[in-house]
């Protein structure tokens, strides 16, 4: 008996008696043909005591260099933000951590109300009236928006700016290969923003959707108005992938008339976790409410007039609509979305502005102070891209100083082979930025290295 | 909800739709059996006026909370009117499936098709089978 | 409770202007005006109406909400095909280690060796359990794994110069299967179920043409029955060149007992949030890794976690992300997948080991057959007859038609009345093949007395209904809310707090 099961020998005897068999093997013999029975133990190590598992996992974890071990300017879709302690204390509660999907609403009012509050917060940030209760993460949400556009328009092309995250572009292409759509990428201009003319030229009568990102992958604040216009003129849907925190101070995609806004939610109260789990969000204009993927919580009343919440518009979903469903998604990321709405409540109406303004000013300071050639010289928030003459040299010096300078752009953007993407969050202080700047000049000043664990105020 | 009934003056389709013939026009809807199986209707998305409907093919969907049902055209023709009131009060389909719950009015393209429909006795027989 | 602190106030309704929980760090860089840094048209004109609340009220709000949820740590959840087994508490601790939680996904592989090794070992374990050696951890849920499987199938056929249009699914399939078929650009063809509950092999033979790309199956199926013809089924599908896909939702029945690879499957997905104890979180996160056969391996998503021998400055093996995969279908999502879920599932596999995993499946099957026997006794069986009279595996399906005819209560009413007995109801109205279905999966982590209690609760509900069916029809009574108007919510959807 393992520590998670309870059947004693006495229990087993009683249970087998009740079933009417002499042994469990009788059941397997009768039900499973011999030719598919595994007649040897699984080739896996034996089970371990809890303390040994604990130690083993601890040793594995210790071999990772994480964001408390070094000052990290890595971004590119996931960010080292401060996650307040109240989030952990709430999301580790059994009543949020362990229940199933709220298909029995009478005993799931907590989870359903959380979804409703989350949907509201996303709607507010994106400026679009309807939001679902989460998707898996950012890039697959972009692909899912493409699927909605394909079903809606019955057209077969997608036009996507290279300003959209490389993982999103690749994921869209993977999904599109299934349902038979073509993906066309359009370039960035010399200022690291989406080339509007190139985008407009690529859009035709067979374009189901046009995709842009705000801020774009390089951190450029895109001028959404002309981009949306370029997309809409032939009746294509416009999908904007957005980074939620900068939306505190950026005019939201909804105001520009985009059809769908999706994005990566990790920066809203979720851990880095080596890339997941986090959540994706999916918000849209009202007319798409019955076409959207994923779960949606709605407000209603019970038999005694009490306010309550239920999963609504379920006929869109796979368990009812099956092959005609708007999407195949079932399990999404409810717990991570809970962390997201707690975080947004913690930041609050003013905090989301203050945090974004802080990131904006620090980004500006970082770009100025680094003094390197700008790939995207226009307005940027939270990230920016620069050319570094000797990237290997910088990374070697930085490693010794306990700093991770950022993301090398070369693999995803051959046009920026010597490019570095630097991410700034509220955790990156002036002192740390100054340290990075010192490293960027040839050689390093030993006096500026400071505390490599980033604890220098 | 309405009492079970199948008006004798109507024609019936085996997929639980009815037709009320009026010269070269007809009104379509779903039968009491269909609305009972569906449960409370929450949404009906009508076809546009001017659309062609083809006998035995689906021309719209009716949704309840837990199910979606195709609505089949008993006869072929062109949609000349749709019941817009159902957008606000789709439950009329349950309360009055043959009256206020009508779905579309159609100008028939082939009156001969009427012969293929079931009369009320044949439809009732089908239900008890 | 008064309006101001009432239980159903939303966080927005608790907001009061000026309250705050967050204080930004002190500005240590020049205070440049926003208008100097952003073009006018890009600056937000109307602030997002997020709540203004202090920390104590946020904590109270969400704590109070949590208490309106039933949960697995509190009680029994016999949801068929969901495998609601205990979530070991060690897992939260190891998942929260900074080396896991604070690790950026784009950290250099050489500085994330612990994480990559964990993923590589998890891949190996899953591959051994499935009997298929090549694993990708990327898909984020079962549905995502299903999509991966069909995209892999498509790539496989296209690589061989073949264009196929159909995918077969049994009529007992979970809704995600046909929904995925459509998303992957295929047409669904349904295969019937035989009287013994397995696939109708004659129907399959007729429908398995060279236009069929794949057959998607669960084994045991959603009726909880092991398909004894599985090798013949595999042979029919492979005979026309199709792939065989295993929906791993029911893997909990067969770990260490039978392996999908040995049954003939080409592609398997796992539900780490079912079989491998990732907490359900009220609807995720989950994870849906896949394991595939040799012929499908070239098309696996990119990047793959690989183990490389020597070099890199040392003689030791090390772990890397392999992007050089020319035939790969590409990415299904960003980064590497739900790593936090991998940590928990890996800890589970380490804890149980070979014997423990096998024992888990054995106990799952024992518990299910025992509960089935209890519910097969007089007083229950005539109202809730068994849909298929065979030994079940880890779950079984009853039909509520007896109760409907004899007592005038439906499966829905029984489910709602069970809430008053402080257990979660089973899965209801699925699979569609069975009228008034109740799909029951106790899992291996329930002790015998909980199964006894559940059976007693069902008996009590039926006896009560024989006296007065109205009680169940208006249940539940003791839950935070009574039955809710779902029709109203669908007719006039209100999906957010109105703008103030």
C-alpha cells in the first residue's frame, strides 16, 4: 500500500467478496487480452520515501540559475515581476487548488465568481466588452484567434507582422497547417515597428485575419490606428496580441477597433516556472461572443432569487457542440487566471498606471544609459532592442558579474544578428541598470560590479 | 411550456419540423416533440431574408442550455420573412411552437414537394415507433 | 449580511476610491513626463476600472469566495474520466522551489540543467508507461495533445505523399476528440459501439478506407470497458495506412498492466492533471504530453529535450533543447510547456516508482468494481441499471432510466441531491450513447468507507424519491446557492461587471 491508497488486506478481501471474484487478477484476466498484458514490471526506479523525493527535487532545482541568483534582463514574453505574497496564500487554498471545473455551479460559486471578476479585468485592460475565462498561454491564443477568424470569414490567409512574438508566429503556422490556412509574414521597418505599407499590401480578399502585437516583440509601441485600418479594408479580422501590464498606460486595442485581443498573462501575478503554467487571455467585440473559444462565466439568479454565476454559452464548447465546436479547449488555466485577477486587484486602478509608468521611465533610462545603437529608436515600453558589437564578450563579462543581459535576437531575427533584447520590470533598479551599462562598455570597471545577487538597492 | 399537441392542418417532416401551407407560401417551425427534447430555448439564429432553403437540409440552429439542434426545411424555397421577435424571447418556441414560435416564412419553389411530407397521423405514428 | 460586506459582492463592488494594496518602488530614475515618452495617440485616455481595495479586503474577499467551493481536499469526487485522485502535498513545496519557480524559460540551457534533466527524466518515465519511446512535453492540456496528435498524423501522411480527409472516432468519444478533428482540418466519421461496449469491429472495417488518416480511441473507453479487440482494431487501421491515437484520459486503469504502445497505438497523450496528480485548480492548469512511435518521431514539436554525451567542457552527459528538427510540425505554444506541472508529476512518479504506479491502477480498478458491486445491489440496481454488464476497469456507467420511469426523477436530480450529501456527483449525461448516464470513477485514493458512504447516499436518495420525488427535483438545499437559471444566463449573457 502506498501512502496515497488505503486498501488494507482486510479491505481487499471484503471488496473482492462483494465483487464476487477471488482476486483482482481474475478481472484483468477476463478483460485484458494476454497479448497486451505487460508481464514485467515497468522499467522505472522503485518508489521513494517523501523525504528522498524532496531531496532529489531539491538537488535538481539547485542546478538551475534563476532570477534570485542573477540580475536578469531576460524578457521576450515572460518577465521577472514581483509576485505579492497574498497570491500564494490564496491560490494554495484547497478550495481553489483542488476542485474540478465548475460544471456543478451550486458548489462552485467561488470559482465562477473569480472567472467573472477575471473576465471583467481583462475586458477593462483590453478595452473589449467580452473576455473568456482563460486560454493556455500567449502564442496558442494567437493561433486560436486565427481559428476564430477562419471559421468566421471562411477565408484562407493570415497576415502577421514580424513584430509579433516568434513563438506566436510559429504556433499560428503550426495550427494553420492543420485547418488549411496560409501564413504570410510582413516585415518591420527601419525603426523596428510594423511596416504599415507592407502589411497593407499583403492583405487581400482571402485574408481571414491580420495580426499585430502591442508593444511589439522589440518593445516598440505600435501605432495601432493605421495598422487596424490596413487590416480591415478587405473585411479581414484584426487580432492584436498585447502585453497586459503596459496596457495600464497604453490606449487599449479595443479603442482602435480590433476584433480580438489576446495575450500572455504570466506578468500578471504568475511565476516564471521555466515557461509555464501561466495563462492566455482572449477578449473580443460583442459580436463574437457566441464564437469565442473557452469557458465563459455568466451572472444569473438561483431559484430563490440569489445572485449567482454559471458557465454560460456552453453550446459553443466541445462537450456539447463536438465537431462543430468553436474550439477544442477543455481544461484551461483557471488557477493561473485567479492569480491574475488577484494581482490586478492588488495593483488596483491606480497601481496598474503607476507600475506601467515606472517601467516606462526605467526603460527609457536604461536605453539612454546603455548608449548602444538602437534597433527600435521610437517609443518603447518595458523592452527595447540594441546592437551589441561583441555579444559573446558582453555575456561572458556579465556572467562573471552575476547579470544576464537579455535575449539574443539573432536566432529569431537574422536581420538583427547582433541584437540584444533588454527587458525592464519594476524589479530592475537604477543601480542594476547602471551595472549592465558598465558591462556594455569594453571591459568592466571592477568597482561597479556590486552584489551579483542583485540585492544592491 | 405548451401541452403536447400536433395540429391536424399542418404537414410534418420526420426531423420534427412542421409546415403551414398558404398558397405558394409556407411557414416553418419545430414541433412540440422537438422543443420538449431540446429544453428551454435560449438562442435562435435565423437565416437572412432572401436565402434559399432546400428541403431536407438544415437552414438554422436552435440552442437550449445543454444542446444544439439543426432545424430542417420541410420544403424548398426562398426566405421572405423571419421571426425577429425570437431574438428577445426565444422561449416562444417552447410556449407556442406552432403560433408565436414560428421560425421562417418561405416562398415555395416546388409545390409538388408538399406530397412528400407527413400528415399528422403519420407523424404521430413516427413518434410512437 | 449587509450590502457592503455581503457574500456575493464582487471585488469591484468592494472598491472605494483611494484605497490601495500596492505601493510602487521609489522612482530612482529621472521623472520624465509620460507625454515625452509616448506619442499622444498611444497614451491611455480612460483608466482601466480595476478595483481599489487594500490587502485585508482582498484576502477576505477571496477567502470567502473559496469557502463556497467544494474541493477534492474536502470530499469525494467520483467524476468519470476526470480521475480526481488525491493531490500529494509534497508537490506544492517542490514546485515552489526558487530553482523551479524563479527560472526564466530563456535561460541558457547550460544554466538550466536541473530543469532540463527533470523534463528528460519525466519524458523517459512517460515513454515507459506508454510503451512508446519518443515524448514531447509541450502540449498544455489533453485537447492540446489531441491536436498535436492529429497534426503529427497529417505531417506523417503528407511526408509520404498522401492526402487523407477523415478521422474515425467512436460514438462514445469525449467531445474534445471530434472538436479536435475539425480544428486539424479533418472530417469526423463515427464508428459504432458493439453490444459488449467495445468498438463495432465490422463497422470499423467498413469505414476504414485509405481516406482515413487516423482512428482516435480511449482504452478503456468512456464506458470504462477495455476493448478486447484492440489488436484487431489496430491491425485494421494500420492495414489501410492510418495512425492509431490514444486519448490518455483513462490511463489510470492500466499503468504497469497494459501499455498503449503494446496495444498498437502510434500516438498517446497523457493528462498530467488526471493520472499524474496535478491539481485541477478549478479548470486548469493541466498538461497533455504526447508519446509516439518511431515512425511519428521525426514530426514531433520543436524544441525537443535531448540528452547529449560529453563535450561542452566535460565528459558528463548534459541536457539541451534541440531545435534542429527539419520535419517537425513546429511549435504548439511558447517556450517548453507547463513546467510547473512537470515538477509535480515527476515528483509523483518518483514517489510511486514502478510498483506504486502499477498498484495505483490496480486499486483504481478494485475500487471501481467494488463501488459497481455496491450500486448493483437491490434497491439501487433496478433504478440505476448498469449500462454494460461486464467487469469494468477504473470507471463504470449506470443509466438513470430506471429512476426516471419508476420514481420520476432524472439523473440531473440525483446529481443535485448528492450535493446535499456532501459528495460531488459523478459525470452526468455522458457518454451520449447511454440514456440518463452516470459515469462513476472513484480512483485509487479513496478508502473503502468513502465508497460505502457514497453507495448509502445513492440508496437514500432513491428511497426518498420513492416517497416524494419533489425533494430531489428541487435539490440542492444546503449549498451556497440553489439551482441556477442557466437559460437566463444564456439568453441574456452578462459576462462582466457593468462599467461603473
